[in-house]
């Protein structure tokens, strides 16, 4: 009888675990296939009674009526029981906190997966260990936050049930199979996460390490599906489908999930979560850097902050494009909704958002320029920074110029109209598209400068490559600005299409520029190691600023997206008849967002502190001034 | 200074004339690429990139 070695047994168990998780992942699909959702228990089929059919509000096809109409609520304890406080505000706080934590615990395992994979494929053992340690540090941060996310989810459900019972009952009658799937996936996510974390040491080497990396893939697939399912609820509330005009469910759960705004929201949220997660981890690293007692600790947390910021900014760059897609789809769905968002009631919130986005890019650039200080040889590029600052500030000012402002009649008369004769020209989308694309392209240029700060390309075609980079960026800037100016001279229906080549110009710089630069830096000559830890304190405050701006902007955009439904629970289907079916003032909204941001940061600091109590492993520290691996191919 | 100069040479030497040729060539290639990109992406949306010049 063959002896089963200990290693083989481990392999078998690992494969069994992996199979179980894959099975768990697929289980909800099998469960949801045979059953459709039904708002009410469907009566037994009877040949004498014809099935009532109705038309889908979005897909326009006919389907059997399988649910009750959306309830017509009235202001009273039956539909809107309450404490002596605005129910909507209570729910707002609960949901926002749940979203912050949910985003964080969705994003961090994705970082973890990327960094752990880098560790596995790196041939250098020492570098591999450092990557592995970093991935472990990432997941450790998210673990405590995970429990809090679940707790906040419970609070949100109880708040919904107690304060908006009629609406919640209707929503859950439509989404019954989705909610069941959500719950099952949540269990699968929890199990996978805990085994992934606690199995780290056991699955450290060889084949088992690959199993461990595979588990991180499964973990992230589950996490992403969970997010998409939750997104289907808010997408349904904003752009319902799968129901008729009375809100009756028509038997096709895919139509209910796959509303017109679902995919734009999915993409926007995924990118946003990643950028937010990167910001929070970077802020954590910055905090640890600022409180570090030794050079080794400073070097480690400087590196960690850089990696987190790098990943966050990678997802920040495409974020405005995803936002643009979402807005385009909103306009395509209901033009009035788009106007309310960007040209009406909520337009000033978009100006605040523009300020935040501009601040985010300025801060990211500032951090990169500060980071160049720790590299010998970076002085070559210092002289260009002042020009980049000029470009960024100019574009930032254009980007935040409002189209119109609230004025008294006297002010209106003094200005000669609703728009300023000169500055008014910068308050239109043509100018703003040019400005934001220039800002992003400049950020890409900053990153390329950072990539090559301590390198001298040695490939034979380096002069040609450098010339091509100059040509690419110069023509991209010219093209973006040309398209912005061109937009003033053509009708709106043609002008709106110019945003696509503008975005493509920016993305060309991002992909062609970064890839070309990376190839040029293969085998490049080092002008000196990166002196990790030897960076200004200001740079760490920049990281904290980045994270705070991300948090504030998430709160703001969530508020805008939710407010645009105005007095509807489910747009044009179920009316909100509570006393709070009005849009808050901008000041009140901003205060609430600030409160949520502050609350989140206070609690996450507590989570970080709690996480530090259970540290079992000492971090693999890097002596100050020593080279540390980076995800970018340059270092 | 000498070290700085060696950094600036980017590891390989070419004459100033060749550098100018490379840059001009790159600018032309990039200009053609972006013009094509503008036209193709507008065309893809059913829009006329050269609208102003035709009207």
C-alpha cells in the first residue's frame, strides 16, 4: 500500500478546499436558475384562468405578471414609522458607513492578490518574501474591517426594516432570489477570507502557494459579484426594469438586475473602490511612517505607501471616464435626470466634485514629485515641474469654473448676463473635457518621469524612443486642446462625440507611453538606489490628503446619485411619500458628508489600532536607502 | 557636472541632427495617429469629424 506523504495529503486537502469554494461560488447560480422571483405567491396554474400579461417599462417586452404592484404609501406610522429624527438621515449614515467599509474590504483583497502573485512569480527569493509580507500586511488591515462591514450591513437592514418597512418589503419581493444569493455568497466570502488569511503560513511554499493565490482569485470573484448584486438594487431604484408601469414583477429576474445603469455603476464603483482602498492603505502607511521610530520602519512604510498610492492612482486615472460613461447613460435613460444632475438642482455639487477631482490629481502629482527626491538622478527632471504645475493649475481653474452662478439681480446686471463675458466660456463641457484630459495626461507624464528618475536607458533605440515619447505627448496635448477649441464651433450633437477621441488621446499616452518607457528601461543603468524612507513629511500628508479626498468624494457622489431620484423610492414606479422626500440644501448635504467622512476615519483608526494588537509577524523591514521592489517595472 | 552630462546622454550617443530628425519624424507620426484616431472614433459614433470644414 502506497504511503501517502504529508505533502501529498496537504495537496489533496488544498485541492478539496479549492473545489469546495468553487462549488460554493457556483451554488447560487444553480439555486437561482429554476426559481424566478415572485412578489406574491403565484396562484396555481389553472387552464380556466388566463395569465395576465403586462409590458416591461424598460425592455418593452411582454411578460406574465408575477408580483403585486408597488405600494402607494402614505405618511404615517404604517409606511414610515420613525423616531423623533429624520429617518432618511439615519439611513444615510448607516448606508454610507457600510459602503465605506464594503469598498475597503472589496478593494484590499484585490491589491493583496496582485502583490501576492508578484511575489510568486518573482524569482529572487528575498524580493518574493517582501512582496508576500506586503500582501499579508494588506489583508491583515482589511480583516478587522470585514467584521465591521458585516455588522454595519446588519444595522442597515434593521434600519430599513424599522423605518421604511413598506418600501423594503416591496424591494425584497422583487429581489428575493438575488438577496438569497447575496447571503450565500457572503457566507462563501467570509469562509474564503478567513481560510485565506489563517492559511497563509501553511500554504507558503510550492504548489500550496499556488492554491493560496487561487483562493485570492476566488475571494475577489465572490467580492465583485457581491458588489454587483448590491449595485443591482440601487440601479433598479434609479432606472427600473423587469417590472411594468405599476411596479409588478414580470418574471424575468435578469431584466430586474440588468437595468440600463447597472453596468456603468458596476464599472464606476469597482474603479472607485480600488482608488479608495489604495488611498486608505496609503494613509495607513503614511500614519505608520509618521509615527515610526526607526529608519527601517520608515523605509518599509514609505514603500508600502508608495505601492498603495500607485495602485490607487492606476484606478483613479480611468475613473473620470467611467463616470462620464455613467452620466452619458443617465442622459440616455432620462434626459431630465441628467439635467437635474449636471445643469440643475444638483449642478453645484458637481462643481464641488470637480474641485475634489482636481485636488486629487494635484496631490497625486505632488506626491510623485516629492518621491523623486529620494532618487539620485531625478534632478534632471526637476526643472520641468514648474511648467507642469502651471499646466495643472490652469486646467484646474478651467475645470472648476461654473457655467452659471446664483446671483442677485444687481450682480446679474453688473456682469451683463447670466454668464461672465470671458470666464463664461470656460464653464462649458468643451473646455472642461479639455482641462481634465490635460490634467490626466500631465499626471501620466509625471509618472513616466518618476519611473525613469534614477535610470538611464541603455537600449540602442533609446534616442528614437525618447523622441517618440516627446512626439506622443506633445501631439496628445495639442490634440486634446484642439478638440476642446473645435467643440466651440460645431453643433452640440457633433460636439458631444469629441469627448471620445479626447479620452482616447489620454489613454494612448497612458498605455503607449508607459509601456514604451518600461521597454526602454529594461537593463537600464541605475544612477543610485531609491532611498526609501528618505522622503519629506509633506509627502505623507499628501497621502493622507488623497485618502480624505477620496472618502469625501465617495460620500458626495453617492449623495448626488441617490438624490437624483428626487421624490421617488423607485424612479417613476414607487413614490416616496415620507415627510423627507425633498432635496436637502447643499450646505446640509456637505455637512452630512463631512460627518460621515469624520466618522469613518475615526472608526477606521480604531480598526487599525485593533489590528495592530494582534500582530504575530514582524514586518520584513528594509534598511533605509536600500532598494525595494515595486509593482512598476521601473524599479 | 561630468556625471550629469553622462546621465543626459541617456546611455547612447546620436548626433544633434539625428535627434532633430527623430523628433520631427515622431511629431509627424503622432500627428497622423491622432488625426486618424479623431476621425475613426467620430466615424464609429456616426459623426463627421470634418463637420466644420465641410459646412
